């Protein structure tokens, strides 16, 4: 049996997504979903689209959605590609821009996928699937951007890597980066740079203009986190039409489902509703930060809808289990660089208060 499967596939260490348990009453703060539902108008548009038309294929190119997004970002529709979540687009970028390495993992910069670490743990998995070489570049101990370094960029950085992923603001650290420092980094690159802005709506700045001004920079966005549409799987990428065309060549014919397109279009017509929610999330983020710091947690400043914390007392993995006993689910990463931390998604105010109470209970029990 074993030789039916490619050795590369047998040896893969697959990406592990956060759990989606169905436990009644669970306070779910482990996968950065938005605590607020989509706008009632978005739900209404999706409901209205559920009829006999489901027998038809959806628009293969997401024409209307791309036009609406192009108007929003002040670019052309051929500078945008929509994906089945931005995860699909990240995988497509690896396939479009990176050469697989020769057996044994040898190869030059053309085979290299690079990102800071810790960062989104899907990137190394995507590189491995493609047979590319993954190059992790450590962040500073406080998870800030490494010092820019000389002409070549930060230490350990390869400006010629075929593809570089920068999560901005970063996950799982929550750290935000300025447009100016991202611009500086992009200018040091000859390969493609993807700025993964999955959490940008909770941040102070975005870097969309870099995708519109540099021919080698792509910005990715998703409707999952800020726009409460994880289930619908809609992400998009913006950049130079030559790079977008390259991605388009390897896109599956009907990669984006029809109801997702309807939901995303309706979302763009109701942005006011979402902007109010961003404000609420940021307020709860400040509240939770203050309260946890009061209990002795180290909390890293966040520009996202989650916080990375170092809990006091018992090890982080114990905290995960103790909170779980109290029906609160957060995220713990086994990876050594961050195994002392928990990542906590920002929920509602009530959920934040319940988390603080539970944490107090765990500390009292010792
Ligand atoms: C959640 C997330 C994504 C993927 O979002 P989709 O649901 O696939 O659109 C991409 N990048 C980062 C850093 C994320 O956290």
C-alpha cells in the first residue's frame, strides 16, 4: 500500500486548525471568529438566494464582487482575485511563484517560501505540500519586527526568496506594523511579497497602497474574521494585474461558491454595521487587557481581534485545560517559541467577563 502515496505526502506534517467542538454553552475564543453575527441584511440576501437557482454554477470569476472591491480600493477589477477563503489564495501563491526544490530539499531562492516566526502556521505547511523550502525568520523576543538591518534587510532574511508571507498585523502575536516599515521591507525584495491582512480591520493602519504601487507586492484580505463570514469562505487578493493573471491561470473553475458571493456583495453594502462591531471588539480588547494585566498576565499589545498572553502560575497548557473545564476554549500552540502563551479571541463583553472570573478562580485554586 505504502508506495501508492508520494513520499512527500506520507512525510507531511499537516496544518492543524483550531478545534470546532459542538459543546452547548461553550465560550469559544480559540479561532478568532467574530463574536457578532453578519448584518441582518446579509443574512436576508443569502436566504433570498436559496431557491431553484442553486442548480446553476456560480459566476466563475466573481465579476460583480471584484468590481465592487475594485471600486472600494480604487483599482481595476483585473487587479483582484477572489478565493475560497484567503487560505486558498495563499496556497495558489505558492504554486504560482515558487519552484519545488529538488529531492533532498536542495534549491536556491527560487524554491524558497519565507516568513517571520511565530506567524501563521499554515505557511510552512503550504511550502511542504509544494515541496518548497521554508525559511523561518525569528521575530525579536518581544515579537516586534526584527531590526531592519542593512541594505539586505533583517538578519536571516533573504530578499530574493521567491515568496515571502508577512502577516500584518501579525498572528498569533497581535503585533501591528506600520505602512512605512512594511514599505521598507518590500523595497528590499526581488521576490513576491504577500501582505496577509486577515486582521487589518482591527488595526491602526493598512498597507493596501503597497499592492497598488509595487509590482511584486500582493495584499490579501478575508471576509472571515472582521465580516463574520468564516462559514462562507471568501477571501481576495489585490495586486498588479500580471501577478493576478498568474494566480488566475491555476484557479479552479468555480472556486468560490454562489452563496458566498451573494453574502460578500451584501456585506460591502452594509459596512457601517461592521465598523460599529470593530469599535466594540476594540473596546472589549482594552477591557480584557486591563483585567488580565490586573491578574498578573503579561498581555502583548494587539491590533487584532485576539490577544496573546503569558498566564501567571501554572503552565499555559494547564490553563488551556482548566479553562476548558469551565467551558471556555482558547488556543494553545505546542510550538516551543510560544508554548508559554495562550491566544485568546476577543468575544463579547459578557464572554470577556466570564473569562476574567474563570481566570481568577484558577489562580485562587493555585
Ligand atoms: C484566518 C486567517 C486566514 C484565512 O482566512 P480564510 O478564512 O481562509 O479567509 C489567513 N491568514 C491569517 C493570518 C489568518 O489568521
